């Protein structure tokens, strides 16, 4: 039985998983940091890195014990090297390198964004490639033409805030607890999505497949507090107003996401859309995206909800390089920024 150990530490989730070549998960552990960042209403990079240092080895140990696999039975050690927070990435890479040396196993760096799309095909016997890949999360809102698992072409992405980031920031404006995205989506269920017409930035820009959400976020702020500075402590919204703002904002984001991804499919001529990332867990987004794909005869693959947020199981992407004998040496380094055209983790 072929097995690998995958390590994930790109942001604020410390995760490890032991995965077989056919996609079975023999062991998995995820340590969340929500309680550490809640008072700041967002992820603090320094705190995240320190938490990874404390948790990385216990998380790996738990995943290995669950799998009942000895280190000698592993075929390789995979680790996400980009994109992500620099300090967080370095903790995962240092752990992977240390184990690779101690256990005398090959090292494989993987692209975290590519892994999110790879998760759409986990458990399927048929390849999901080629496709349009759409990663929608707190850090990314990006479209790719995916010719193969690690052969990608950048089509477009956000020029400012990611969709998930805008969800979280609007949630703060509405007084919702961290993490704000899921809380805002829950509040939106009780509101009217057509109550307020917020802008759909760049949706009418047919010259690119880029997104922009900072202006939309500002429009929400003006709706809540008016133009200019405001004492947020003095602002009082009724429960109906809060629900309507949440629902209307969410609908504006979804319209942009569905519209641009549909345009990417037309531009590439591809008939399959694969969507991953934390925002892909949003139920209203999933429903409206499915409706749009059904109308256009597009096959839609969305990652299972448990694989939308950051996890190590999607590190199964490493098998694509292992099968080719394509490994990294100890000079492997992290690349925090989003690489638009990288087909290799160290490209």
C-alpha cells in the first residue's frame, strides 16, 4: 500500500494527513486557531506562526498514530510551500524537512491553491482535468485554466480583497464573531437579498476576468454608518436591517463570482468548472453556481465541504509529482506570494 504524509500550515490551520495513492485517508488531524485570533477579528500572522510551532509535531504524531503506518512505510513527505503567510509556511516546511532527513524519505513541495482544486476530484476514479479552476477563499479569488493537476494558466483574480476577506470584514461591521464568513452567511438566510442594491464591481468589465471587492465593502460601510468617519459604538441597526445588509452583500459577491466564472468557461471553451476554497462551502453560492452551470451545460465539481477549508488531505496532489519521480531537495523554500503561472511548486 502506497502512502504519503502531507503537512499543511499555510495560514491558521495546522494539519497533517496520511493518504494512500487511491485517495483513502488513513489518519488526519487539524488544529484550528480560531480562539487565538477571535479578539482581533482576523488572523494575526505572528500569532499564527507561533501557534504552528506549538502544534505541528503533535498534529503530525496524531495523524501518524491514527494511520497505524510506520515512518518506514511512507513513500514521501509532502508540504504546502506556497502561497500563504511566510512564518506559517516556514514552520510546515521546517517540520517536513526534518522528518525527511530523520526518516530518509523524499520531499515534495505542493501548491496550496492547486491542492484546493485537486480536492474536487478526491474519491473520484475519473480525472477532473482539464477544467476551469476557481479558488474562492479568505486569501484568494482566482480563476485558472487547468490543463492538468499542476499545469495551470492564470486567467484572472482579485485586484484587492479576496471574496472571503470581504465577507469577514463586513461581518465585523455587522458585529458578528470571528470567523465572520460563516456567521454572515447564516445571518443572510433571514434577510432579503434584493433589499439593497450594492454594486457588482467589475462584473460589467468584459476586458478581463479580474475581481474587486474593496469598493463593495466600502459601499456596505457607507450604508451602515454614512459617508465619512463614524463612532461605530453609536450605530444601532435593527435585526431586520442587519439581515438585509448581510443578504444583499452576499448576493452582490455571488453575482460577481458566478458571472466571472461563467465568462471564463466561455473564454476557454472548457465544459467543466472545479471550485475549491472556504467560500465554496457557502450554500447559496453552491446553489446559484449549480443553476448557472446547469443552464449552460457545464459540469460542476465543488470540493466536499470538509475539504473546502484548509486541510492536509488535499495534499494528495503530491502523488501527481511522486508518480513522475519529481521530488525536491533540501534547498526547497517557501514562496508566500501567489504565483500566476507556476506549474511547479518551486517554479
